[in-house]
C-alpha cells in the first residue's frame, strides 16, 4: 500500500527539496577545500530557515501513505538539527564564553573597532563620524588603499591616534591601524600570500600592561580569488598556534573571510585556546550590509582568557558591504572565565598539520611581539 501510492508533482518537489536541504547541511563535513564546498559553511542560518519552512510545507502537503514522505520529513529534521548544532552557540540560548564585566572600572579596558570599509566606497566622512562617535582605543581598517589612508590620517593628526601601522594596497587587502595606545615591536607580514598583509604588534595600556594584537584578513575561497580554502585555513591555523604561546593577554581580530561557526574557525579556536566574544550573545552578522537576507558573521574578535566583556555592538551602515564591529574588553586581575577553551583531538591536530604543510608555513613564521 505504501509503495503503491502515486505522488503529485507538488509532493515530488517537496521531497526533492527536502533531500537537497539535507545535502546542503552535510556537504561542509567533507574535508575538501574547494571553494564550492567551503561556501556551504556560510549560509547555515539561511539553510536552517529553509529546512524549517520545508518541514512545515511537507507536513501540510505530503500524504504519508508513501515512505518517501516520511523520509522527506526526517531529512528536514536532520538538516535542521545539523544547522542548529553549528549556529546555536551564536545565540542567547548558549552559555557566554567570555563573561560580562559587572564592573567596567575594575580593570584596564581596551576598545577595538574592526571595519572592512570596501575599497571602492567613498563615504569616508560617514565612516569617520562613526569612528568618532564610537571612540575606540584602536581602529583597524581593511580594504584600505592610499585614498582611504589620506582620508583617515586625520585621526592621527587631530584625534589622538598617534600610533599607527599602515599598509595601504589597492588589491582589496590593504590594512591600516590607528591606536591611542602605544604600539611596540610592530611588524607587517605577508604570512601565506603575497600582498595579503597582517599586522602583529604589542599595545601598551595606560597602566603599563601589554596586550599582544594580531590583525588579519586572509583571502577567501572563491572562483575569482583562491579556488581552494587552503591559504585562508593555513593563515588562521598558524596565527592560532602562534598566539597559544603568548606570554601576555592576546587579541586576534579582523575579517577572517570565514563564518564564526565553520570548521576552520573552530580549528583556529582549538589551536589558539582563545574565546569568541559572540558565543552566547548573538551572531552580529557583519556581511552583507546591503542584503539583509544574506548575512553572516565574517568580522571577528577573539581574546585570551584574561578578559571580560564590557560592550559588543554592530555599528551603523556607511556605504560598505560590511558592518563594523565595536568590542570593549576589560583586562581583569585574574581569569574569571571558567569555561574551558576548545581542545583539539588527534584528528584535528592532524588536520592542522596538513593545512600548514599544504602551504609550507609554520607558526614560527608569525611575528611574536611579546618575545
């Protein structure tokens, strides 16, 4: 009886779409670095929403005299469960990985603003207004060429950002850093790819404490740039392993061209032992600023166990395809974060080594400003 049931076109469409959304959920588990595979890491929220909608449609349309109907519903439930497993930590339903600071005056604070300005964007005045309203201690801008440096240098001349690191390039990977704190032992490196810079420095707070800072912007896997994710993955892995050996509190921030919930970002967290300020608070999707239905978290800030969180917020639009992120951390006298960082298993360690070997790089290649 079940096998003899004849399905309508609408039922066949529902079943096919249900299996397709399940396929989208499981493809990222493949250890293949091609851009078309790694791209499925990004829209997990969208796929989860689609799985939920399809589940409701299946229950409404399908006649459960067919085994295929039951399989379609099971496929939607499984897809929804897989996507939720990845994205739930980036909601308020999860325990915060970096605890809230109950008394922001209890320790020295550092406010960071990370902004991918979009090189072709010409609304520098709008961006500067956001910076001056937010008043970060350190600003790192990405996709900044010489035109953007000429506009942003007013921060150095007139607004107290006297300590800088500048690498303006017109290839979408230029980087500028403006700081009110003294920067020491600063080095601009091209860790994996030529003309894809990163900045590694030591910030000296007003009380004399030092914080190790890494600003990164690896190239994404895409058909127009790197056809595989190996370059991005290697840079994240080598920086993660390097910062795990830091002698002082540390922060890593930038546009990682990777979503917070991807396997590669998870490997970075395992390699570095760092905490993600988003976990337990929200996704704070920073890309795409102009397409509300296609947004995911690309701009990140990770910190070592020495910090509590005072403020995190996504800043207003100003013409870029990214929103900027503002994060204020408080350096506390003792570690108040009782959650254990992610620990790599043997398979993950092997994967890290493979990613470094693929690009012939080492964590020792990363400048360690606290040494």
